[in-house]
């Protein structure tokens, strides 16, 4: 009985954290250019508060892993996450939106 209760609470915690990530950290944007060989992607995006971008803009990001750029192409609407690493903006996650 005790073991069962522990399993349920671990599962609930996991589901909660995944929902939090999906809602709060992904940024909506549109891909305008992909350069897989250089590992760069140009994205037109809205405000990104955590990166001090108060307005939308079109800019180049470096991909954390160039392989992930193969899943998207110019014109795609995407949801992505980005971080500033040593002054360079890195896309850490990208997925196709609708
Ligand atoms: Cu920007």
C-alpha cells in the first residue's frame, strides 16, 4: 500500500513538470532560413523576455545540435527554446508548430 502511494506521487510530479515546460518556455516563431552546414537558423520571433528581447525580430541563432535543423525548413512555424551561452544565442530545442 505504501509503495503504491509513492508511485502515484512520482508520476504526478513528472506530469506537472512537463506541462510547465510546454507552456512557459517555448517561443513561437517562423523559420526564414536554415543553414545546416553552418549550424545556423534564422527565426522571426516574438518577444523573449528571458533574453531581454522586448520586441519581435528576425535573427540568427546557432543550433545546439545541427542535426535538429534537419527537421525544419524555411517557412515553417515553430516553437523553440533559446539560451544565451557566452554571448551567443543558442537554440536548445525546436519543434514544428501548427
Ligand atoms: Cu531576437
